[in-house]
C-alpha cells in the first residue's frame, strides 16, 4: 500500500508557494502522493485564501521529483473538457508523468448556485460521464469530433486534436470519488483507474474498505491495475498506526490518503488556521 496526504486548497495564509513547500516536505518525509482539494470557496466566511489546484500543483511539480500529484477531487461538470485536457497534459508532462486526476460531481450547493452551474446532481452525473469519455479521447492526441448532450467539439479535422498527449500511457490515471454506499459513483469508478470512497456519516473503517473492494471487484471482474484509495487520519506518535495500515491493505486498499485538514487540529470558525500543525503532520510522514 502507498501513502498520500490530502490537503485543502484554501486556508488563511495558504498560497501556491506554501503548497509547493508542503509537497517538498511530503516527498522528503516518505509520502507517495500529495493531493489537493478542488473548491472555489472556503467552508467558512472569509476572507479565506483560496488557490487554484492546477496552478498550485504546477508549483509543486517544479519543486518535487518523485511524489505523485493530483486533485481529490475535481468536479468536472464545472470545467470545460478541452481546457481540462490542456491543463492535465501540461501538468503531467511537466511532472514527468506523476499526475493523478481525481474526479467527482461536486457536493456543495453554494459552489454551483453562485456560479450558475447545473444544480441537479443526476444531470451532473451525466455530464461527468460524458466529460470523462471525451477527455479520454482528447488525451489520445487523435482528431476528435463530439456532439453530445452537454459538450461539443466540432470544426476542421485539426481543431479537435489535443497535442501533445500525456506522458503516461495509456492515459493519466482517473480516480473517481463517491460517498459510500452510493451506487452510481462506484459503477462509474469501475470503468476507470481507481476509486476514492468517503463517508459523510463517520470515520472510514476497515469493514468499509473490504466492502468497497468487494463491490469494485464484482463490477470490474478483478482489480488488476486498479487503485482503492481510502481516507483516514493517523497520528505520527501512534504505535498502532502501522497495524491499522496493514488491516486496510489486507482488506484491499492500495492507497491510504491521510486527511490533513484544519478541523482535525481543533480549528474553529474565526480562529487562526493551524497551518503549522498541518505541516508538522506532513513532515512526520506515514
């Protein structure tokens, strides 16, 4: 099992340079992945600094050599496929083929309402499926013509070519996020390269990992080359944490994604953001 950290793309005092320093610390501390949330706003009244995850990860890519980088997760229905193709290919090639694209439909109504985006989660699910299929074709570098319900790529033969293709083959890994035990997100994940499950009603347990693994194995007919990236929190001074990691690995997890967010360090609205404590957890390693 590999280990990653997941951090918000917002926080008082957070900027792209700080994200890059955290990514360097993660690489030095032995983490295998460094992942950023993808939100337009913070989860509390501002002003709270917010960074664009793709620009911040570009800074991280320039400062690191080994650690995998990615978004967990990007709500693709509020982004244009050709723009995402350009951003992800550029970042994948810049990083030497280290990008992971985590995707989802998005779950926070204010981010859709404020920008006038599609509010219906079922329709956003349809948009996500169409977006992913189109993105996969754009990544090939071959000419693409597409007339879909939500997206269109049309014009002269050369206009539908997204060149160059990603460095990774056959594509940039796509991990699909979803709230367990929902059905549609996991059926969607089975068609791609990994799943990022989460719970809104409590902590993630070994039984959840086993259940997700069984579901994905059933849907895919096997798990070769497929990642199960489970969420969790561990303390660097906890002597039992390695045992917990082994239990999740035995249950089918291929990644442990450490949630390094301010609320686990006692942050309350209006108080200073615990950026030092978050950085210390990253520096402590898995």
